[in-house]
C-alpha cells in the first residue's frame, strides 16, 4: 500500500486531480506489471469474466485465490493511482454522508466523504466495483468519484460516520434484511415487477423520504427497465416514450410499434425521478442537468450480454421542472437486401440501374421515420464491391456494413454534412452517401460532386418525387447543373402490413372495384389516362384469383396482438430522369408538370403503388389513404 494516507478534503482533491492526469491503466495490466499474476492466469480470468460480467476482474482473481485482497489494493493504489484515504482520521463532511442512506452504505461498503460541484467522493475497499458505483449514482443522482481505503476499516467507519451525521439512518433491524443488489438480473415479467413496485409504494404510505423510497425499490426498478427494453425489442418496437406528469399523476410509458403509439404501463409518481436518473446513468448523461435536452446512447449488451442492442436516448425538459425520455431502438444494424425492401419489379430494376451508374445523384425522400436511411443502405449494399470506395456521412450512424467508410457528423464542433462532403472529395471516392441535404451549401456540393464523376446518394424531407425537384430549385440550385446530375428520386412511406396469420379474403364488390379504379386513374393527365377496362384486365391478370379481384381482411389474432397488423411495408414512387423530364427541370417547370410527364413515362405515385399493394393483400386501403396524398 502507498504509505501516505489522506486525511483532509484538500489533500483528497489534489490526489484526485493527480490521478486524472495519469495514463489509463487496466487492473490486469497493473497486476502484470507488479508480477502478482502471470499472463496465463490473467487470460483464464478474462475468459471467465466474459461469461459473468457482474464480478470485477480484481475481485474474480481474489475469489480464485490467485491474489490476496491486500495485493489487489496495492495494485489499485500504486499502478492505477487511486488515492488512499484513512477513513478513521479523515474529516468527513456531513452533507456528503446525508446523501446516502445508511442501509445502502453498509450493504455496498461505501462511505461518502466529500461533496464538491455535483460530485460525491466516496471511500471503498474496491473502487473498480462498477455495480456499486452505478447504484450510488442512481440513488444520490450525483456523479460518484471512488477512492481507496484500507481493508477492514469501513465496517467500523460507516456506522460511526452515520451515528454522527446521518439524518436518514434506518433502524438497525432493517439493515440486515435488505436484499443484495443484482446487476445481472433475471428477466421477470413486467407485470410481476409492477406489482412489486406498487406494493413497495403502498407499504411506504405517506412517507416523504424520497431517498428511502428509491433505495427500497431500486432493485425492482432496475429489473423493470431492463425487462421493458428486452420486451420492446421482442415486440419489434421502434421507440419507447417515458412521459412524466406533475403532482401525484402516474408516470406513463408508451411503445411505438409499426408506427403507432400504444400504452405499455403506468408507474407510481414516486418513481418519476428514479426512472429518469437510472436511464441517464445507463447512457452516461449528466444526471444533475435537468434544464437542457441531452442525447446519449445505451449499449444494452453491458446490462444483458445476450442482447446485442443499442438505444439512442433523448431527454427533453418539460414544464414543472420535469423531464421526458424517448429511446429509439437501433436493433437492425445490418442492411436489408435491395430485393427485400418491397419495391415493385419495375421500380426495383430502375433503381438498380440508377445506382449502378458511375456518376450522378440519386435522392430518397419522405418524412422522418419513413425508412429512407434503410433504403439508401440497401442500395449501397447492392453496389458495395471491392472495386468501389464508398464514403458515408450520417447523423447518427445507425446501420453499419463492412466495406463502407462511415463518418458521424457533429454540428456542435462544426463538423457538418457540407464539411464532410468537401473532405470526401479529397479522399478519392467512387460513391458518396450524405445522410441528409439540409441546406443550400450541402445541395451545391452534392451536385458538384455528382458532376465531377462521383455517384452521390442522399435524403431530403419532401412529400413526393416531383416536389423534391422544385424544392431543390427553390433552394437556389442551378437548373442546368441539377438537371444534368439528377438520375432518380425515390419517394417512400411506411404502412402497417396486414397480419397474414388471421387474413381472410372475399371477392371484391363492383362498387369497391370502381372506387379503387377511380382513385388510381384520377392523377393521370386527361390525354394520357388508360381506360378503366384495360386497367381492370391488367389487375385481374396480375393479382386476381379465378378471374376475380379479392378484398383482404385481417380481423386480429394473438400473433398480431388483435390489431390486424404485423410489421410494416413500403410504398414507393420512383421518378427517373429522362430527356423530357430533364428539359422540364432546366426550364423550371412546376411539380404538377413534372408529375404528368413522369406518369406518361411509367412512374406510379405513392397512392397508386399503395393500391396495388392493397390488391396483393399486403396492407389496407385505410393505411394507404392515411400515408399518401391524393
């Protein structure tokens, strides 16, 4: 052990600063450097730790008898720089002690020493115990800085400190009956966990002791959050919404599944702050900052090794000093093959032809959450070969694939899409993918790049393919350069897919068929409109059953949660730039003229593509109407 032990707050703060300046050393490297373990012993312990991450490496080596606890402490002090505090003589601050209930301090063997600038400095016999640090951060809602103390001193120092300063000390009878904190949770059903939380809440009755309330039920809450995320992943949920309300109103949690928000559960108001704080700890956000929005990411494999799942977390301050949290599940980190994204055969061939071109610009457009990034990555996977150098600038990088050089933009440090594009042009690219064209500068560089021999793919928030062209011209694009560079614009929407497990069909009535035909044909210009009879014959040939068109219905079953829908399907509108369309772009034509020209050349609108998918039984007419304009 390091001989000089710290006894004042000033010495302690200086020692912590000194430790922060030291190079980062892992505990295994420290033990090797002190020749306390062999390489073989270390590797065996690391293999064992992969199966059970709840036990720190140092503790594992002590349990295996490879090193003693005193040797572990020596390595922590000498090689990892942890300050060594003499807790028997240290001038402990009362405010620090009052931040932690006695029951927790005894169970986790943690003694609060000093409170400075939103950080709680604590003494521990093993400061690498991440589970204990997480729980203390969770309960105190402060950043915790661990220090080291001599073996055997805490069992006397903790009761002594709490007898002097601890206002919230629990009766001794309760101390020994507290359950152990289990970071490696078992997956309970959410109903059991809610029952446990409700029971804890009712047992507390009128108690106003917030710290005590959180401390007695945090085990259930941690398991609840973990099981909620696993359940959401299993149900194919895209977003988890955690909504807080003032006073005694319950905390509400909702899941977005197949694009629709559904209630998941409600929790007592007493868990409001604890739930938000726990999620912030999981993604390393500042738990004391409640006035500003924060963004973070949870690598859920840290909490459940068998679930390779990431979540993007956004906290939003709401009125009454509260916060909401929205978590986006990033489960599908691999691209979907282009043939499987639901494009009609003609659209698929046209898109493949466009992205296989050596230079030009292909745009994918639609509102937020319409699958634009998924489609672009599918297109990139189609052309991702060793002969091509592909750069992507994204915000954030959600889908990864080997062979792509992917860059995360960060507007906070002025690393924008436009700056990334300029950098890519100096990095010998063949293909460039830009996450989104947000401003005129990015649009101009994208056009310039596509005219100088590069294929550029990007997204835009517009409603239809023809509107995209007029939007970019309105942003100040040169019509001639833009017309020369543009190859294709793909507009898309996502609709809920009809459940096939409970789907039934019956022949379509004349009135229903007539309504579909009118809906499909009315967008065509009068001079280029096909006849109803010819269109009906084509539909019966392609989608009919025994010479009749069918109407599909999914009433709902256990497989789809009695909703009649399971999964989502894409509607697509692909405008390919022909000579006629190029001429219209150069003359600054309106969106309506561009649409008429494209329809004459074979383009089908989102509504028309949706109607064809209704005839195939993929989705319902109500879904198509809800997501596409007339």
